[in-house]
C-alpha cells in the first residue's frame, strides 16, 4: 500500500494469547481514545461538486466503497466486527458529504478492489492505495494523504533484523502490497551477493501480518508507516518500530477510469475539506496528521 520505487503482520499457549491480545487491541480503539465514533461534520454538500457525480452513482444517495478493513488505523472493523472505522473512513465520509452522498463501506480483498471499481462492483476504492503507475493505468487515482514504509519487530528485536541487511530473516507482508515487492527485491540482493535469502511471508490481511510478528512466527514486518506506528501503540509493549520511514508517496482513491468528471469532483471535495478544517481534525483524531497533504490531484 507504498510505491516500489525510491507507497507510500514462547510456548504455544503464550503465542496464541499474544495473537489474541493483539487482535483485540487492533479494533475498536476509536471509541476509547476519542469518546466518539464520528468526525466533526463538514459544512455539508457542495452542489457544484454534487452535480459532477454520475447519475448512476447518486441515484440512491449512496456511494459504494470497496475497502480492505484489516488495516488499522486506516480502515478496520470496530469491536462489533462489522462497522468500518479508521482515519480513511472518517476522511472519506467527509468527502462523500461534500458530494451530497452517504458512504457505504463494503469489506473486500485488497487485491480485488481496483478491478472491482473497473467492473462496477464498487463505485470507489478507499483502501490506502499508494499511487503508482500500475494503479494509474487501471483507475483514476485521487491523492488525499501521504505515507511511507516502515519496519516493525518484536520488542528488543530478538532476531536481530536490519532493514538494510535482512538476509536470512523471515519477513511478514500483506499480499498484493508494494511491501511484497520491496521485501522480494531485498531478498534478491541477498542471494545475488551469495547471502541467505529472505523468506517473504505474504498474508491476506494486515491483522494476520502483525499477529505473525507478535507470535514470533516471523522476525519482522514491512507495512505503511501509520499502520506500524498504530500496531506498536496497541501492542502493550510487545512490538517496536525498526529504522526510519522511507519511500513516502501519496495514497489515492480509485475511481473508474472512464469517470473523469467524478474523479474531479472527488479531488475538489478533498480540497474543500482541507479548506474547511475537517480534514485536519479527522487526521488529528487518529494522530496521523503528519501525512496530511495540501494539494490533492488526479494521477499525480
């Protein structure tokens, strides 16, 4: 969910308990931290922007959103196991309001979302997609945030993982993200130099990636910077960040390639919530304001 060029998871019983504890702390934290499940309302619909929304999208007053809800704190499920929350959810709810719509999030496999937008299964994709050339070829990508990649290990880094030399280590990553390519490329450098290969363990959801590191199954993980920071915060001292954030790049909303006017409306809605201050408040609620942008664009 960061780009690949220089976007931007003891005894058996103890391991199981660790995984369960981490899974529980990765959900539902919005209520305990903020005391609210919502974001301060925006100034309401902008009729000029709403007029650019395709008739087939606005006919029911909703916009169907495809999202991989395993990626705390960006998008994940609340303690009820069904309500999507996170800063991505809050920010896009504000965007939808500007367009005179209500966002309806539907949990989906990360790898299937952009193709689902293209086929009409979803009306937009909101899932921490780092904008890169491959994704721009499939959809109109509207930038709204910036993130980089970071590494994470168990507290104390017992396996001795080094981001610049992880040869011989086991690294957990989420399937179909740019971190897979990152880890794979690093592994090739190891073998080309005659060193032990990196074992790249891809998992379908970020929750499983983090749990694999917490349990000791894998030595470390690569993920987007806000995801790693949140995992450490909620791990009760079990995990720690490793190295610096790198390869920062914009996240983008995925809009159907043919719907240029719709992409323009989404871009301008992001501009509007930046201008009215609700964008900043949504990010601050999750303590991810460091990735705020000021100039959203289509296919930057």
